[in-house]
């Protein structure tokens, strides 16, 4: 029952403006690249990882590389929620069409359901359980929040309560045999 370190990719132009970014392969901004590089100092004090997994999307693989998390194995299950017809839109833009909509409770036309995302997250958690030592996952905000909720024994929609900033780190572990949140939404405050 080793810890699972989660790292959300650094800032992109779309994450900075609140656009839902699932399958679109956007790059890190200059600030996102700096933040990812700063993560290397934060992660230097982490235990030696038995497994490093990353989403196949460029913003995650570049974050992993700049944070010194190599070699990393690409895991397609770590890709972000497929937002379908809502790809590239902000929540206010979606709510103009569908009042009261949230990713956690609303439909995602042409994209994945929350249960689809949870199925992928469960496969990642199973892979983590088989690893020899702590694991680090470099991926995306909504996917990592669903994964966190599942690790803690909550329904996938409870991920709504775990805000995770771009370039932030969390640590999932156990308190004895009980799944626990050990750290959350940590950011390197480089000077």
C-alpha cells in the first residue's frame, strides 16, 4: 500500500482561461513550463518512485520531463475526460446552453460519462496497487480528482470537492489500512 503522488500538468493557455481541455493536445505556457521545472525541487525530497505514469497528452508528458520524472511510462487511461461537444468551452459558455450544468452532474454530449472516466481511473489505481514502491501519476485535473475520490472510497462525483490547480501535487496514501489524503494541492513556491 505505497503512496500515490499525483501531479497535475502545468498551466496551458486553455487551463488559464478555464476552457475544458480533454483530447486537444495543447502545450504548456511559459509559466506552465517554469512551474513544471520548479516541481523537480519539490519532488527531489519525495521517495524513490517504483513507477512513473503519465498521460499521453503533451502537456502531461512535458510536465513529467521538466519535473525530472523520467523514465515515465505512458498510460492512455490517464488522459483527461473527453468533453465531446464541450471541448474548448468554458463552464459559463456551456451554461448559456444548459443552465446549471457541471461536469460532475451534467451530460457531456459526444464525450465520456463520469462512469467512463471512473472506469479508467480504477484501472490506474489497480496498476498502482501492483507497483513495487510509491507511484507518481502526471495527468489532468478532472481525471485526477475522480481518481482521488475513488481511492478514498467516495463516488466519482465527489471529485468535485478536490480542486487541483495546474502544476499542483497531491499525495494519496493510507492511515493504517484506511485510504487517506496525505497532502493536497501543493505548489512549489520558487523565488
